[in-house]
């Protein structure tokens, strides 16, 4: 056990100890007092008891004081320190198993415990018993396990597995001893399973015999807590008005309610105090109530609930609150009363916590009536609307009852709570297929705005192909060599719950809270689509990018850098005096990107300066000839600086009018554009022209925008 095998870097003991730590840590986290454990090590250097009554090193059967108890974190750490490779070859695993069985039967007695015996070993040894005695010992142990209803779990390191097509590794030691022990314990497991199942555990085998490789792989899969069915409600399902039952106009069916889906609770941290000596102490909250202006605390029994009515407080007693919860009839009997049936309710109404309504156990008439109701609702494709009052004084709920058929042959109803009118958020969002302007007009599909908002037939076709390619119901699994459903509900684990539990477990076992472990791979499985699907849809996605014009979304850091660069360029353009540049000659200007050349004295005397106006191209600035919608203000100012004032003003007014008609810009941007145009017209003596154009620009503007523009004109 102290040597590594199978290409692993850890020894077999370290590798298999991870299972022991995981099982014990799960029991510690669960905190159940009935979870009793005992760890026994075989073939140890010393035949003595370690760690009191929790960890026992057993070589033969000399130790008689081993017993079970609830594990704690301190005991787990002691076990970790005691599990070390030994140097002896003496001892027998079969004798140790007999010792463990005696400890189980001695502790449980006749109590109804779920008893398990787990054997972990690489089986590289050979028993000291002769072969005939060894076979007899195996039969005796199997009979003892059967008589005491103990489940045997044997996990062997590097054992072959026919179902997984796993054979003996090529680097295993003591292959003959391993094969002998493999056949020996497999015969014991077969003998146990051939005797039938345990009456209290009919879904489990008496023996589990498998390779530890599969068990170790399963450690990375989160374990979902199994919850026993607990009855939430017991009452009647009524048809018609209950007050008319005596006149045979209504009847009741006895029912029981059990939880079907319920949100799992996330582990909650406690507030503690760390003492200087490392002791951890719990903290308790204590709250006192005071009246304004008084320092004496108020007794909690004197407190009464009050509700604000404007600035006044209206007090209500506990009896008054019952009127709120059951305003129609405070003394109404609890129950589930069907109000009627509906077809095709909105699917988002069925997304609350769900309960299953079943007939009481042993009540055949109620089961038959409920089954008939389920089949009738299924055939007519209807659901029932019912009024539900769990107990007196509770809030009345309106629920939806849907037929539910379980694979085990149970015919029942699924009950989910329906929202009231106050619970619905009826938001109105603009249509994607039929967009409208602010004034309520339909956007013209042939206009620029319509081409940007309304999808074309080609877009719909490519998007449909992409959706088909990203189907998760038929994903190829390279390990199994076949396609299967990728998103299985039973494998969609809550990442918050399991990541917190995993971090707590690892930090507690390793006594290290500074470094958090990596998340469990099974939890991060649905963080991104499977590679098989994305690879298959890559070509369709490229085509989708081209059709829809999809661009990569820049990060916040990249956006900030672009904004800084644009701000600097804008300042350079604003500080540039174009009029001064146009009056200079070529010899006063060094053209951008042209390297300086040293001229000889003869060349300087021969060359004659040629005077010509210098354009903005000499400075790397393109001449602006059009005011565009995307860059309206910079283009407008550049054209004004180039002396094209009238042309720039006409184009600017056309851009503003088009933006208002298409409703493709916000009010703030329209006001900014109009303000810029107004200032330029005022500086160049075009006030009369601006007044005429202003009325034409704002002809189709909504009232709210005209009001804002008029405020701008009044300033």
C-alpha cells in the first residue's frame, strides 16, 4: 500500500485514503448523531488501539475495546496522521473483517441500523491461512453478514472491470496474489447477492464489488442529499361547494401532499470570535427595543404590529391579522377546493415550488377517484384551478393542478402556486418584428432604421440553422461512442451549494483557509457549451456573424482606452487653427510622415520657393465634404472651419430632421445637434435662415422634444 501503481504519483494508501476522508467529512458536515463510524487498519506495525475509541490499528484480534462513535473534525485529523504505510507482512484481512463484524453487531444489537462494511485494499498479499481454511473463512463471513443484514462493499485498487472494459494494469505488482484475492472476494460478493436483498433496503444489493478506480472517479461528482418524503399537508380535495355536501351536490376525496420540487438551502456561515489562543466561540445576537426619548428597554410582550397610513401608524392585534389572511371566513376549514378547469395555462405560471397530491396509503377508493381525475384531465388536456388553505389562519392560495403520472405507476396531481394580479409585472416591451416610432407609427422596412431593426428572411434561416446545430438533446459522447442528451436534470448541480461545501471540506481537512480549492469539475460542466456542439456549429456561426453583422464586445478597459484616445483627438482638432494654416506657404510646413532631408548649398541656391495654399491633407487630416449621422458634430465643425458654412448648415439640418423622423436618436443628442447648429448660425449672421429651417426640422418631432427645444431657444 505504500508504493504507487497504475501510473500514479501517490501511493495506493494515499490514493485510497481520499475515500476515507471524503466519507468521514460528509458525515461530519451532515452532523447526524446516528451516523456512527469506526476505522480499522489491518497489517499494522503495532497491534494496539490508537486515538481512543475511533481509530484502531488491528493486526490480529487482540484488541477488544474498538467501538463506534460520532466523528468530529479533530478525530478526522488524528485518523489522517495514523494512516501510514507499515513495514510488516504479518496479519490477515479476513481476520480483521471478522473483528469489524463483531464491532458492528456488538454496537447495534437488535436496533434497526443501516450497517455497512467497507473494505479498501490493493490486495497484494496472500492470506496466512491454508487454502481450504481460507475458503471456509469466506463462507463463514458471508453467512455472518447475511444473518446480521450487513452490506459488504469491496473496493480493490486497479481491479479489472468488464462493464468499463478495464483490465489489469501492466505495472501491477504481485499479480498472482491480486488475482487470487480478486476471485476470493468476488465469490464472497456473489454468495451474498444470491441470498436476496435486505428487507429494509430492497433497492440495494447485499454486496458491491468493484474497482476503486470507478469509486475514486465518483468522488468528483457532487453527492445530492437524499430527502425522505415528508407529508406537508393532509386534508381533502373538494368538488363543488362544501356547504352542499349534505345535498349530494359536492363530494370530497382524502388526499396528502408531498414536496416535489423545493429550493435547496445554501450553507450559511455563523458569526464567531477567534480568541488569541485559537479558540473559536459562537456569538449570540440580543436585541432590545426603546421608545424615543427613553432609555428603559420595552418588554417584547408589549410590542404590537402597526402599519403606516400616510404619516399615521395604525396598530393591529394578532386577531386583526387573521382577517387579513382569511378575510372571507376566518373559521373556514382547511382544504383544496376545485374552482374549475382551464386549457393551456401560461407555462411560466408553473415555475414555482411544486407539490404532489396523492391518495392516502391504503385508501383504495381515494386512489381510484384521484386516478380517474388524473386520466380525465390528461385526456381532455385541461388543468384545474383550485383554492388552497393549508390550515386555519394561513394565507389563501390559488393553485394549478396538473395530471402527473410517475414511472412507478403512481397517478397523482402536481400542484403549483399561481400568482395573483398584484404579483404579475406586466411590462410592455417593443415588438421585435413590428417596431414602432415614438409617435406610434410603424417603421418602414425599406428605410434605414427598418433595415437595422427588422430581420430579413436570410437572417431567420441562418439563425434557425444555428439553433438546430446547438441542440443539446443529441450530443456525441466520444467516450461512449454514441450520441446522448447532454443536459440531464439529475446532473445539473447547484454550483453555489457544492462549491461552498467543497471549499469547507477541503479547508477543514487540510487545515488551510488561505488557499481555496478549484471548483468541482462536475459543477463547472454547464459554464459553457460542449465542444462537440460548438465545433459542429462553428461554420454556421461564422455565417451568422456575417449576416447579422455581429462584432466582438469590447471590455470595459478597452472602451476606456478608446474614449481617452477619442478625447485627445477631439482636443487636437479643436485646437487646430485651419484659417492660419491655409494662409501659410509650403516652405513653412513640414508635411506629415515626410522625412527631413539635408540639402547642399548648391541645391538651396538653385531651388526656388513656390508659394501655394496648404490644405488640411498636408497635416494628415482628410477634407470633410459630408456631415454624417454617426459623426455629425465633428464633421459639421470641420466643414465650417474649411469655409463651407452654408453647405455644412444645410447638411446638418437634414441630418437632424432625418433623426427625428426615424426616431433613431435620443432627445439629448437631438438637443445637442440643434444647439451646435444654432451657435454657428448666430456667429455667421444666419439667424433668419435658422428660424425658417427650425420649423421645418421640428415638424414631425414629438411634443416632449418640442418642449425641450423651446426651452433651449428661450435661453
